[in-house]
C-alpha cells in the first residue's frame, strides 16, 4: 500500500481530544447548571407553580423521544456509514467520536444563544437541551457523510467544532430572529448540514480519488450493516420530528405526518430504483438512503396541519427526487462540479431539506383559522409577543427566508472550514489510501494474524 | 446460473408501487383526517372535556409502545429474515417495502371497519391507529416468512394488499362482532397470518426446490444478523402485547405476563434444542425462533389475570412445542403435506398462536369477580353496552370462536390469494434460483467488481 | 481439532434448563403476585388513594426506561460479546440464555429480600421489579465477560444461579442495612459483578490457553457486530442510571449526568487509544469498551447534584483509567496474577465501578442544604425514618462501606462459585478448544456444507 502522505495522528488526535475535553470541563464549570426541572429544588418549584404531579416535569413529555433521537445519532448515522467494504470502523467509530464531542459543544453554543439566564449568566439545561444538542450534531454528521473515507479524525473534529458553532448562529437567526418554525430541522439541520459538507468536500476535491475506487463500494455484509442504520433512522424519524414539538397535539401530529411521509417515500424509492436498472434489479444504495427522504422533507411542516394525504404527497415526491439524485446528480456533481459526495448527502439531505423548507413555507402561508382554530393557529405558529400580529402569509415569507439563511450558512461556512481543513497538517490520507480503515485503525486480521498463523486466512474463509 | 423464468420486474414493480401509492394518496385525501387528539383543536377539546393536562393525550400513554412495535416490524421481522446466506437483502429489504405499503392500506381498511366517523364519513387517526396498522402488517410479514426466497416483490405486494384486507375483516368479526379480546393478537395476527402464509406456500408448492438447496441455509454472520431480529422482537414483545391494552393496570399487567412467558420459553427452547443433537450442540434456527413462542402464545391472555406463574407455564409449553415443530413438523410438512415453510412460521406463529387462543379462552372462561374485582372484571372484558350481561363462560366460548374465524380466514384467504399468485405474470424465480438476492438486487461485488479488479476477491477475503 | 475433554452437554444442559424452569414455576406459584398497580383492582386502589389519573401508575414513569435497560441487557451485553471471530453465537446466545433464567430467579431473590408483603408472604411485582431483575442479571453478564469462550453453558447457568443469589444479599446489605444510595449500581452491579467474574476466572485459570490463541481475536465484521452492543449500551446508559431514580428531578438529573459522563469518556478513550499505538492508530477493543466507563462510573452519583462539569470530570478520568487498563493491566493480570479476562471486565466494570463508588461517597459527603435545598437533601438521600438524623458525612462513610461490601461479596462469592465450577462435570472445553462455537453449536457451513457441496466455499467467498 502506498502511503504518500503522513497520516500519523498520534500527536494531533490525542491533543485535540484532551485539550478540547478539558476546555469543555472548564466552560461547563463556568456556564452550565441544571434547570429547575432537573434540580433538587424542583419540589419547591412545583409547589410555587402549583404543579400537581411529577409527570408535568418536561422529562416525561420528551424522554422517550430523546432516546429515539439518541439512537438515530449514534446507531442510525453511524451504521448508515458502515456500507463501505473497508471503512466500517471509520464510519461508525468516527461518527461516535465527533458526536460525543459535538453534543458537549452544542450544549454550550446553543445555551449561549438560546438559554442564557440573564440573572446569573448561566445556561440551565434539561432534557430539551439534550435533544437540541443531538439535533445540532446531526448536521455535522450529515456533513461527515460527504467526506466519508477521505478525511482524518482530526479534520472531523475541526469540522464539528466549526459546524456546531455555525449551526448555533444560523439556528438563532432562523428560529429566534426570523421566528420561523422548523421542529424537525429540514432547514436548520438538513439543508445547512448538507451544504456545509458538500462545500467542504468541494474545497477538498481529490482529483486522483479513482486510485481508491476499488475500496469505494460495499460488500454483501457491509450493506446489511448499513441497513441497521437505515432502519433505525427510518423507524425513529417520527420521534425526531416530534421531539421538540409542542406538548399534546403538536407532538402527536408531527408523528403521524412523519410516519406517513416516510412510508410513501419507501414506495417511490423502490419504484425508481427498479425502473432504472436492467431486469428491474434494486440498488441497495437507493434503499439505504432515499427511503429516508420523506422524513427529511417533513421536518419543517411536521407540526402543521399539512393533512395526512399532504404528508403522503411530500414523501412521494421526495423519494423520487432523492433516488433520481443518486442515479444522475451524484455522478454529474463528481465529474462536472468536482464535488465528491461519498454518501450522497446531496440526495438524502440537501434536496429533501430544501423541499422541506419550501413545503413548510407554503403550508404556513396557507394556514387559516378555519382549519387550525383560532387558538390552534396561535399555538402552532407561536403568534405571541413580538410577532402577535404576524399573518400566515408573512410567516410563509419568513419561512422561505429561513431556508436561504440555512443554505447561505452552509455554503459560506463550508468554504471557510474547507479552507482550514486544506492545510497540510491534519493527517488526511492520500488519494490512493481513501476509504481504508487500515490508515487510522489497527485492523486485526490482516497484518498481525497473517504473519502469525500461516493457515489463518484459509480458516476464516471456511468459517465466515 | 440458470434463469429459466422471466424474473424481470422492471415494469411490474414500479407500476405497482406508483399506482398503489397514488391510490393511497387519493383515498387518504378522501377519507383520512387527524383525530381530536392530534388536531390543533385539541386545546378546545381539552377545555370542553375538562381534561387538565396535555399528558392525558393518548399519545403519552402509547407512544413509547408504538415505537417499540415499529422496531419489531421493521428491524425485528426484517432482520429475523436475513439468516439465509444469500437472501439478506431480500429478507430485510422486501420486508421494508411491504410493511411501508401495508401500514398505509391498513390505516384505510381498519379505519373503514373500526373508526369511520358516521357524521362526516372520515377516518380520524391517532397513535392507536398507527399501532394497529403496524399490527395488521405483522400478519403479512409472518406470511412472508413462509414464502421467503421463493416469491417476487410484486407477489409480496399482492400478498400484502389482500392480507391487509382479509385482516381487517377477520379482525372486525373477532373483536367487534364476537367481542373477543385479543390485545396482542395471538389469534388475529399470528394464527391468521401463519395460516394465510402457509396456505399460499402450499398453493405455490415448488417440486424442484431442492435445486436451490445449496442456498437454503445460513452462513456464520448471517446467523448473527438474524439474532438482531430475534432479540429486538424478544425484548419489545412486552410492548407489542401491551400497546393497545387498557390504560393503567391493563398495560402494566400485559407487560409482566409477556416478559415472563418469553423468559420461560427461552429455557425450554435451549433444552429441547440441546437434547435433540449429538453432544447437545445447539441449533441457531431454534434459538432464533422458538425463544419467541412465549410472546406469541401470550398475545390473547396478556391482559387477563393469568397470574405470573401461569405466564411462565404458557412460555414453558410453547417453547417446547415450537422447537419440536422445527425438529419434526417442518420436514414432515415439506415432504408429506407439500408445504415449504422457509422460516418455519408454523412453529413460531401458527402453533403458539393457536395455543394463545386456547389459553385466552380458558383464562377468560375461568375469570371470576373474586379474582378480578367487580369493576375489574367489567373493565378487562368490556362487559358493557350490548354485552353487558355476558358471563365469563360465554366469553370463553366467543374467544374460541374467534380462534376458528382466524384459522378459517387464513386457510380460505390463503387459498384464494395463492391462486392469484400462481399466475405466471409476477416475475417469481425458477426453482433453481430461489433464495438468491442476485435475482432482484444488484449484488455489488460479484459481477461488477470481479471483472474490474482481478485481484479483488482475494483482497476482501483477507480483509473480511 | 483436539477434543481432549468431554464437552457433551446433551444431558446436563437440558436437565438444568428444565428442572430450574419448573422450580421457577413452582416458586412463582407460591410467592409471586401482581402488585396493586398491575392488578385489576387498580381502579379501586386509585379511588381509595384518590389518584386522579391512570398516568400516576408507576408504569408510565418507568416503562420507557425499562425497555431501554432491557435492550442493554440482551442486545447491549449480548452483542458486545460477539467480537471474537468464532464465538459470536456463544457470546450473544449464552448471554440470552442466562439472562432469561436470571431475571426469573432475581424476581424471587430480590422479592424475598425487598418486597415480601408481611401480610400474606407474597411478593408483589410491578415494572420496578422487572427493572431490578434486569439490573441483577447485569452483574452476572459482566461476570460472563471474564469467562467468555472458556466455560460451558451449564457452568454459566450455575454462575448465574449463585450470582443472582449473592447479588440479592449484597444489595440488601448495601441499600437497606447501610442505606447507601446506588441508583445506577456502580457498586452493587458493576463492582460486585466484575470481582465475582474475575475471581471465578482466577480459580478456573487455564495455563495452556495459548493453544486457543488463534481464535482469541476478532475479524473485521465481528468487530462491527460488537459495536452494535457498545452503542446500545452507550446510548441507553442514561436510562440505566435513571430507571429507578426518584420520580421527577431525580430521573431527569440522572439522565443529564450520565449523558455527559459518557460523552466525556469517549474523547479520552480515543485519545489514549491513539497515543498508545504507532501512527496513532485506534484499537477497536478500546473503543468498544472504555467509551462506556463514564456510564459505569456515574452509577452511584447520577442522582446527586454532582453538577454537569462534575459529570464530565468523572467521564474524563474513567475513560483514561479504563483504556490504560486494556493497555497494561489486562496483560499484567494474565501473566502475573493468572487472571484471564476475555472481555477486560476489570477495565470496563471493576475500576470504573470502584471509581463510581468513591465518587458517590465523596459527592454524598459534600452535599449541603445550600445546594440541595432542605427538602431536596432529604428526598435525594431519603433521610427519613430510621436514618432521619443521618448527616451527609456519615452518609459518605456508609457509601464507602457499601463499596467494600460489594468487593467482598465479589471476591468471596467468586472464590466459592469458582470452586464449584472447577468440578469436572460441567462439560467445559479443553484449553485448545476455547473461543470456538463449534463446541456447543451446530455451526452451519463448516462441517455439513463442505462435504455436501465441494464448490460451496468458493461460492460464499465470491459472494460475501
């Protein structure tokens, strides 16, 4: 194996992990405290606010959804990225590393922007903050998908540090300043994360990546592993889109809408995948990815009264668009635009995310009191305080504006961070050594065992 | 590889997916609406009904169980069917496809029979409908188990279309007309689904299936994949049997009973598996399947006061019966009755389902006010309105009648649908091409990579 | 393959499974009943106690956490033990068997010690008992980790029978007599379980185990399977540490603390793993195990006001200690202390468990009314009834005493049970046949298919 570049990360990776983790401890010590629902003073708080039962602690509204989201982040994204034949360790392992760092940094960044208590300048955290931290990290994991197999873990840590930072800012602009709604993050998470990753991948373009082409594919069992990721994302997506939705009908409706959109996009994905191949044979890449497009596209409008059949239509279209993306856009982008997108995040996150933002804007603009009820309309769009007099048409405009903010942050942020990641100090692999776990992992059986046991390969072969 | 039959599904599969999905959209547009707990008018509804908290929304009673059931349907059933050495894509992939279609069709069919609002002829859906749709689809996935590897995805879609239809009718007869109880679906789901699938498999009998015998087995890692399915089914079965049980003690008791029955059937499965082989070696097929028999057999009586030791006895017996089925009945049925049952659903679903129905009938007939309490008896069996005066003995009789309805629907429905699936238009594989993903999937490494990279097979071999 | 010892378990395993399961049924019949929240009399109980809603049934507080814990026990522990190249069946399969037996025996043992109703001498069970049974079994699964691949399933059943028994006694001493707090079981579960298993492994020392060295390692895909176990343990650990914590802020805070400690230990694990190898290459063994140390070490203090940054510090240190353990202590213990620890439970459970006990003692001793509030302090430490006047310093002392009890029970109990397991009647494998599924399982493709299909191995090879 050629090792043209220095991929030694024995200093840089431990240094980054240690220093940043110590920084987290210090910053948490200065800024982060329990909120009133996770503090031992909760019992006094309950009495003061006349809360009759412990169940009214937000924990019981959101914890089941939180755990589902948590599974999506670590098993869903992680195993979806195990599909490459020799990069399964890197797929699930680096996903684990950067998510574990990112959630800490996200608690701080999102806390400073959204939850800073002005009395004592502390961030008070509870279960909703944990969910939002997971959400924030999802955008960086999406970005990782474009770079899978081509970057070092140190680069991924940098990508996550800046990604979380950018996320917190754009989220603040979209949700607080523009007062757009985006419960499942079509814009804030998916659109931003995808354009962030794609732009980084564009800056890091590798002209000779074809030298690693023999590893840029799956083997039979790696495709089955990836289906674990796909299915846990698919099954728990209703929890993703409802996790921070309004208590009561808000969460309930978000689940129904997402469930339906996802089911619909499975059928159109299978249809387009089959029609595109000789003999109608299905392509695992499509099934693993485009089936999820309905969940992405339902992220913004999941709380709205989009109607059950409206959700089916959203899933129908996004499944088609996403599968076509894998068939035509990914090769085109690689050849013409010089964007190498390992997991096809443009098809799974960028396009369905944009669809989701547009659907959200349209659905908001066409909301009415006759459908929502007077109180329902106010509750759903939070037309209170500063925006008490906003009309649904104006809300639709702000939703659309939010979409552009997400895209702009992705493009500009990705260009900046891509530039940083281009520095020759991060230990990334040579073009001929991409998609290979052997670069960053002690891969057990190849080097060591082969020399130790002459007959060993024959042995596993028979016993696989 | 011989390709005696035309397995080209490039027209038929996309056509079925597109047309049926569009039909779903139209029918949802006409019939399906949010129910009052998932509609923005929930806040007005709360006030009107004097509901003090958002937590009383049924969502918070049932959503955690729903997500567990959802995992059982897609990962549980899907991965249980990955055990074949070269049919893992088809096992988990087609399971995904037909479940995604089936849940939509089930929302309509079950809605028309159970939830049609007579004021506006709309079906109002909430989280309980989503659970019931997942339940309904489970019966078709069970039926798929008998046909695994021998049918085309188009046939599976047809099997699901009719299976869901038949399910909705028999469920209506059993639960509404006979007023039988079946919270976990021993009769309605497992018995029906198994006989439906077995009868289809009998109609589609393949005399020369031994030509595919070299693929009708597992490899080491495919057996480990299947254990993912087994365990997620096993772990979440308490949620399955309690998901639509009564709020409060009903759900609580269903969980305890199912937890115990499952634990018990694990021990008897290991015992029978070990005693049946030289040196007491265990057979993975038994462990993957018969350990679940306790959950199936506890489906009907899970809500009843069957007592904890009663649950253990049910699990004890069903584990034994199921394992004996794999040892003796499956080979017998294949040779003598011409029923080829790939996954052994007769052992896992048919027999334990029938046991569950019988146990339910006996437990109901022996219920008493001294054990249940006066109110408890009424609540558990819903002795209200039209059946306010029903005695427990009569209830036991109706339970038994329900079991026969489930079997009859399975046999007659399976014969009819089997006849339809025998038409030579569905693209099913030849007897020599069964259990082979290569027929319906682009299997990555075999054809393409072998030609491109002469050394590639040697490479993965060393690196597996 | 040499078969020096008699590993035939065709009589012993079925006998143990049958006899013990029948004993369970009898003992359950005599002792176990539904508690008032899972009994049909719940509706009368509600009225009597003036409970306004079904949601106040403990089921709704704890069921989501219970299911997460259940997944940890069966998929988490089970798949973590699939990492060996030829012992995946034994890893996940025997874990399944002994957990299914152990939870039944635990319901009885824990019931007799903690939940025996003095009026009728019955044990009344509900969802909290199910969680505690899962917890109890976890200690035996930890002990299994030290013996993985070296013992027969019959030995594991014996290990579990005595392990659960010892657990119930030490738990009673620590939680009831000493009134120590240990919500997530750093002491009661992890410390006890680890020393129990290590002592057994020490008694069963195999001087010629190097004869099986060629199987004591992983292959590529078995390492990916093990990551399924790792991640489900990691993701659901917040549920583990909060499952039986106090309603309201107790559960809420335990989740936050555990979430943070786990995130922190991921980063230090990656750091130490990288710094210890040439080129900074990561070792999958570390990533699979030491990343979990934060969860173990947060078991005792998870309910306390340890502060978010305190949790990060605990995770930081335990990740380092655990990874160093894998690097230096495991080889040292094997060579010098004659303790063969297949999974490295000393590093993942023993040391982090002890850390957790110490952290718990310190945190308790430094608790104060100014931080906890007067009521909060009483609620958190249950300073009521017999211990109403206990100070936090004394509580800290009792916490430390609890840690010693856990260690002592592990060491003494392990020595006794190890002695029993040394008897030459249990069918354990010879030193040259360890880590080999072929001893206790019908491994499909090796013996049978090779003879039947001469070309078969070549076939799977191309298609893997």
